[in-house]
C-alpha cells in the first residue's frame, strides 16, 4: 500500500494540468482619401544669340526693358560684310520669355484653383471630388464603402488575430 501511495504521489506531482494563453484581437480601419489639386509652373527666360563669320557689328542687338503686361522686346543688331566677295555666315535668334504676372499666387477655393498664371512650362493636376465617398465599419466587422468621384480612394480592412500559446 505504501508503494502504491508513493507511486501515485509521484505521478500526481509529475503530471501538471494543461494551461494555455489565448489572445484574440480585432483591428479594423477605413481610409478615405481625396486627391488635392496641384500646379507647377516654370517661367521661361528671354534670350538671344548672334554668331557669324566675315561680318562686322555696326549696332549691337539689345533686349528691351521688362515691365508687367508688355513684351520684353528685342532690337536686332546692324551688321555688314567685312570683306566683300568672300563667303560669310550670320545667325541671329531671339526667344521671348514669359511676362511678369500681375499675380504670383492665387486662392484655392473648395479644392479648386480658379485661375493660374500661364508660363512656358506648366504641369497641372486636377483635384479629386469627394462626391458620395464614405465608409463605415459595423460592430460585427462588416465594411460598407461607397465610391466617390474622380481622384478618390477608399480602403477598408478588418484583421482578426487568434493566438494560442
């Protein structure tokens, strides 16, 4: 009997009850995005160049004075052939740059830019329109996402994690 009691005590203490940690997590989110309008403009400069051979400069070419609302203007040079009868080359070019705008910035109203200055280089992106863009998550994890207008994004997710250790 003693042996039985001793063996059963060893067995009782050697076998421990099963235990586990259980973790349950629910994470949910909805992200609604409406793109903003944007514009990048670069003013182009005025420039001129003159090159040639066997020509003599009489009056130098010149750029005019830049004032808002008027063209810069260019006065071409006066040249003559240096040695009559010999070959000659002559090239003159002028590029009118962008005018100085009367307004260098503008007010954005409801995501729309009503007017922008027009320069030699422009990149414009229209803004999104929210329209009916919406999203909800119910207590049972059900997602309800309503599409919006152009330039909108809606992303919804529900993540359930169950960890047993």
